[in-house]
C-alpha cells in the first residue's frame, strides 16, 4: 500500500486516505507513502469513507478535480491521470472507470455475470447508461463532488453514486480502465454474497 | 371453516400495512404517535383478553380460527413482525446520525490543508 501511494503522489500531490477503523499497519503505511490520513473514530464502511475523503478534499478551495481510487493497487495511475485530463478539457462533470470498454481486464466468470446484472439493474433504475457498475476509479469536478452526497455507508454506494448522477443531471462519461486483480485485491474484493446486502441496502432506506 | 377467509384477509392486510409503512418516508412525530397508539391498543387488548378469556375464543371462532390461543399466537406474530420492522427502521436512522457524527469528528481531527494544488482522495 505504501508503494501504491508513493507512486500516486508523484502524479497527484494531494492524497487523502480514510482510515475506517483499520487494525493493521495501513495508517503508518499511508503516512509513509506521503498521504494525509483522516481517521474515522469507528468503522463505518467504504461508502462512508469515500464521502469523508471527498468532504475533506473539498475543504481545500484550490482543489478543482477529485479522484476516488482503491488503495489496494488495482487501479492504474495512467488511467486516473487520463480521466482528469478529460475532465479538464471536455464538458463533463464526472468520469467513471469501466473495465468492460476494452479487453485489458480479465475478471472471473461469476464476477462478470454479477457485474453485468448490476449494470442492468442500475441502467433500469437510474436511467444512467454505464457498462460497469462497481468501479472504484472515478474522477469528478467540484460540482459533481458537491452534488453526490453518499449516504450509503457500505457497498451500495456505487449504485447510489450512479443514481445521483441521474438525479442531478450531471454530465457523465465512461473511461476504459484496467483493473489489476492481485491476490491482495482479490482477497479484499467483494464476494458475490454482497449482492444480497447491496440490494437490501438499496431497497430498505 | 369457510369463514377462515376472514382471518386470512386480516393477517394479509396487517402484513401489507407493514410493507406500506416500510416504503413511506414518514415524519418523526407521526411515527412516534402511531407507535404509542398501537402500544395502548395492545395493552387494551391484553386486559380484555385477561378479563374475558371466553371473548377471545368467540372472536377466534367468528373469524375462522379454531381456538382463542391460536388467535393470540397469530396476533403475537403480527406484533413481532411489526416491532422488528420498526426497530430496524429506527436502527437505520440512528446509523445515519452516527455516521454524520463520526465524520464530523474525523474531519475535526484531520490535519489542515497544505494547498499543493489539486486535491484527491
């Protein structure tokens, strides 16, 4: 994780890591890598951590663009950089990474089916047309970051973000990204069981 | 046993009301009032059942349930489900407030901005 952040700092000087009640040495790793760490006093979940990170970043008035990415090294820096470049030059509020726009990413068979089902669900329920439902790599401007207030503390935040893009009529686009499935990210990644939990969180608000 | 339809309709209606209740956003005051009213109603029913045990049997027969104890069991199940739904709803509400509190604490404890240009998570 330290290496992930150390490389990222080269491209993006301001990196916020949210410590969501971790018990391992990842806080020390993040600080050693050169990130600012914001610490949740209790464990709240990934969606809550994203929202905290965005709120912290938005406090810097000079910050124009905001990138969310997972700290386990599954996202490529060059993809993130290209997304910010597009935000700066195209009339867009938010760019979402998609692993299905080119052939670089090789997800497992079950994972692929689950993700495709989630895409269909989101397209129907939000009216926003995307090809990948749960991609953690996103780049947005201040208008989008302010409009998207994540209330889903756990994994359902990805669907919530898509829904808010539709509700706030944000100008969105997708960008092909490469997900590197390392053993670490696979172990930390979502199990298919989470589909049940996500649907539950979305239906019972 | 052809009047069993009455108890079926009553039970399904009760569950349907719970489902609607779950989907409605609902104001705090109305929910609290409804909770208290149903609590009072529950007490009243319990008192009546204790004072006139025969009455429960008669009601049970009238709606197509064999014995009064069966009717009480059905009632208990409905109340239990309703209570579980109300509790989980309250739980979600509290979780949302806890999140806001925890986030405020996290941001208050966070280091200040260095202002090195663009900002990331």
